[in-house]
C-alpha cells in the first residue's frame, strides 16, 4: 500500500474517531439537557415562591417604611417642638442667669460693704476697748475717791444729824416763845386758857391761812401746824372762792403737829353754806 492509501486510512480512522466523539457528545448533551430542564423548572418554581415571599416581604417592608416615615415625621415634629421648648428654656435660663449674675453682683457689693462695716466695727471695738481700759482706770480712781467722799459724807451726815437735833431744839424753843407771845398779845395766860363751848370760835391770835389736804368723815387734815402757831382747840374758818366765794363753816383743831394738823368739822350755823367741805378748800383764822 502506498503512502496515499496509508494517509487515507489514517484520515478515515481519525474521521471515525471524531464522528464517534461527536455522537458520544451528542448523547451526553441530550441527557444533560433533561436534567437542566428539570433543574431549571425547579429553580423557576423556587423563583416563583421566592418572588411571592419577596412580594410579601416587600409589602411588609413598604408598610413598615410608611409607618417608619410617619414615626419619623412625628419624631421630627416632636424634635421641632423640643427645639422650640429648648429655645424658650434657653431664653428663660439666660434671663435667670442674668438675674442671678445681678444678684451675685449685689451680694458681692453687700459682702464688700459688710466687710467694710466689719472693719469699721473692728476699729471702733479697738477704740472702745482702749476707752474701756482708760475708763476702768478712771473707775478705779473714782472708786477710791468715792470711798473717801463716802467717809466724808458719813462724817458730814453725823454733823448734820447733830445740827438737825440742835435746830429742832431751837425750833421747839421758838415755838414755845411764839406761843407764849401769842398768848401774851391776846391777853390770855396759858393757865387760864379754857374752851367753854366747843362750838365757840377760838382762832389763833394772829392771821394764818392754809388749805384742806384730806377729808375723812368729819375729820380734815390741814396744811397748817404748830410751826405756823396753830394749837389744839384753835378754830379756823373754812371757805371756797371758786366758782363763787362761799363760807362753808368752821373746823376745830384736835391734833396739832409740826407741819400739819387734824381738825374736826363743827356743825355750821345758819350763816354757813349747805355745801360740804372738800379737798382744796381754804382755811383762815381771820378774813380781814
């Protein structure tokens, strides 16, 4: 066999091999297509179910999105309201801060004034303490002087009591002399001085004037006494000047002392007023 025949045999063999391969590939391809078809059918069913689920989920998502959008709008409105409230609160806080700043400044000023006042008081206290020390020294000196003066006063008081006793003795002697002189001028001796009728007038020998200080029933206290020459059993006329001059009666002395005396009212006669004597009414020994 020549070379061309050999080549043709080889080519036939290669062609047969290639055709067999194509046949095998075709058969294999046909079997894979069925499997792919069933797989694609399954995938299509799964895709349909997945689409339905996706549509349901998408609807839920859309609804959730709308709800979220509404909530977002509400939240935005709330945030806006909160921003407005925050602005108002900020303004109020700024006003409050300004007011507190002013109060703080006033407090600082008050504190400064208080500190200044405290310093002044401290200085004044120091001055007062110094003055107190000086006064304490002066008080000690004065106490020493007071002791000396007290001793002198006691001595003077003793001398004054002695002088008072002497003056009272002299005054008693003067009253005795005055009484004796009055009796002598009236022409009546002390041994013969007798009141026959208790209602008869018996005025002192000289003119004396006084007033009624107290009244107790028929007894009256007068501003006259033995120092004025008034004695027991003397009588005085009682009268009143206001509102009109009136004669009220007579009083007889029942107890005569140095500066005062006690008398008893004598029932008035027809010439006396029916008015009762009272405190402040006048008494006299003679009207002329």
